[in-house]
């Protein structure tokens, strides 16, 4: 059996290091099963935005939506079109007073001023070269008359609207006159003027021409 010197033993054997006591580790906390932070944030965001979809903007509760671009304030009232004044109905001037009233026989001597209402026959003197003057109608603006021609000649100054019709088997030659108020017509030797019209009546002025 070999003998080991104590010095050799001292030199050969390393000195054991003091053992470091193990550091007690903190006990691991059991993991709580629940919502992840991302899910909590998402839920909070959904509650705040009212579950808005992608691309949709929603305001928070109590926040007004998009405002109109137009300035706020009371709406301007549209001015209503003022009614156009209606045209007043034209009123015919009153008839002038006729010197001979309604006495048509006053015209037999060729000079008269008479009031005529509706169809009537006015006598004329033979020197006028005309028969009787018949008033056929009194309109709102003119008077229509007819007179026969008692001689071959016929003359007119162009006043009123005159239409001459030759003799027929039933009627001698005659002339039709349409005379507005204030216009004078000279037919053969007679001067004729309509002095006024009102409510179906007229005033005729007859006198010798020239």
C-alpha cells in the first residue's frame, strides 16, 4: 500500500469552495384566464366609437354630426313675388249729349245729332244721293251701318271702312260703313261721324259735306 505524504496531499487536493445557498425563486403566479390587453383595448374602442365599421366615422355620444357648410343662423326667407296689379277694365267715356236726343226724324233735313241704340233707320234727304241710313250694330269700338245708293255716281273721302256692293235683283246698290269713334266719313254729299259709344248706344253727327 503506498504511503502518501501529508504535504503531497495538501498540494494535490484542491480546497472545496463553500457552497452558495440557492436563491429562492418567487413562486410563479398562476396565469389568469381572461381578456388579452388587445381585446380589452378593442372593446374599449368599440364602446367609445359606437362599434364603427372600417371607413365609417362616428362621433362620440353627444357630439354633433358633420355640420353643413352653409353659415348657421335663421334661414333666409324667400321673398314672395308681389302680385302684379291687375289691369283695370277699360271704361268707355260717357256719351256726349245729343242735341236732338233720340229723335231720328231730325236727320231728314240733313243736319242732326242723335243718340241711337241698337238697330235703327235714320232718314236722309234726297240731295245726298243716298237712301235711308240703317244702323245694323253698335259694337264696343265701332258702329256698322248700311245705306243705299240712289244715283249712279258714288264718292267717298276714304273715311271709315266702306264696302260697295252693286245692285242685285233683291237689293239696289249699297255701301256698308264701319266707323270707329271720332272718324268722319264723307259719302256723296253726306258727312257722317260717330261721336261716342257706350253700352250699346252711339251718338251720330250728320251734316252736309263741304
